[in-house]
């Protein structure tokens, strides 16, 4: 049985997540995949769809809501692939497997 892999969107949510198709194609043979829009998980208002507005909402309790909603949706051990930009420099892929964090800078 294949392990489950959760793929989380980046700051932009599914509206600008063209990159996810590549990962689904590459990973679908190895994992049972589930994709989540972080804007939806964090209950963000996307009517003003700017980086500054989304970032502000994430840092103002949006991350906490997203984590709580993900914990409600997913039970047991899971693997997570998350897209993350550190300091608006090079993007990094964060892979969390059984509590160990592996960062891959592209």
C-alpha cells in the first residue's frame, strides 16, 4: 500500500498553483496524493488577491487556522510536501516525513 502524501499550495492557493501538476505526475506512482489549498485551509479572504494581503492574513492567525483545519481533515501519520519561500529569496521545498524536515532549495 502506498503512503499518503499531502501537497499544500503556496501562498497563492490553487489559483496560481500550476507547479503542482508536475509533482502530481512525478509522485502519483509512489504516493496516494491529496492536495489542499492553503488559502482555503486558512480561511483567507482572497477578494484582494495580492501577495501583501495574503501574507498579512497568513501571519495574522491564518497559519494557525490552516494547521487546525488540516489536523481535522487528516488523521494519523502523513507525509507533507509544502511550498515555502524563505525571505523572498530562493524557494525551498519542505518535505516533512515522520517529524524529520528535509529542505531542498531549487
